[in-house]
C-alpha cells in the first residue's frame, strides 16, 4: 500500500465510496418499494386481498416456516433447479464445441436451434407430461428446455468470434485444433461462459416452476397453483 500514489489512493477511495453508495441505493429502493406497497394496502389504495402486502406475506411465510412447509417446497424446487442448471451448462458447452468443430453440422442444425429456441416452452409442458409421464423427470426436462437452446447459440456464436490471427499463430507454431481449443478457445471464453451461466440459472428456475405447476406435488410452482385454487374458491 505504501507504493500507491496519492492520486491512486484518491481514486480507490472514490471507487469504494461509489460502490458503497450503489449498495445503499439498492437497499433503499427495495425498502421504499416495500413501504409504498404496505402503505398503499393499509390506506386502501390497492385491494390487499388481491395484491396482499409485505406484512401479510411475512406473516404467512412465518407460519409456513413454523410448519416446515416453506423449507420443504423451497428445497424441492432448489434441487431440481440445480440439477437442470448443471445439465444445461454441461450440454450447452459440449454442444457448442461440437458445432464449432464441424461447420457443416452447425450449418445444418443452426436453423433448428433458432426455431427450438423461439418455441413457447410453457406450451410444451403439457406435451412433456404425455411423453415422459407425471414425474420429476418431466420437471427437470422443462427446466432444461427453457435455457438449453439459447445457451448453445450464445456459446457457439462466441466460439466463432475468436481472433483468427491468434488461431493462425497457434498453427504456425505447430499447434493443432486441440491446441486452439485448450489454449485459446476455452480460456478466452470463460467470461462469456460465466455470464451465460448467470442467465441460465434464472431461466432454469422459470422452467422448473412451469414444470411444477403442471406436474408436481411440491415446490414453488405447486404453491402457486395451490394458492390460485384456494383464491378461486373464496
């Protein structure tokens, strides 16, 4: 730290203050939304029976925690979400590498990937029950199907954008296609792979919830459907 100049010290201090300010503003925005929501429900600006309120949601959550129901449903969703996320990550990387290694195969399959990625996955969920049955495999496949095709296309596009001059340099120095893969492609694609994983975890959760709404007796999707049925009877 003694080697840092005064200008650098000022810059680092400013960066730390800005980071703290951003975190505080994030928390402040969340608190403001929750307070406005609660006040709106208590003053009758919104119907608390339809929109509920943070206090009512918190009370309900505490009751479910005491009964152990919330933990059970969260764990049910979490387990299948992690499983589908790992499958999407593995399959998308392997598939994108195979497409990168064979331009002929990629040219053939690319239109199909575009079509499959554009299909409404929620509409396919009932078909998955017919094909796979009313079991946990259907839920996992629903989670995978939401993220897999877009993930493959994103990674494949990134793989094709590696610097051709660097590829030529590796071949000039006696390297092989495997050398390009291990020394250039994969190390250079780590940021996009991590970024893609951040998106996939959310997409997998969406797919899992959709699957649980169609075919499950536990999980967050099941709770949503259960709550809807209870509300429709009131």
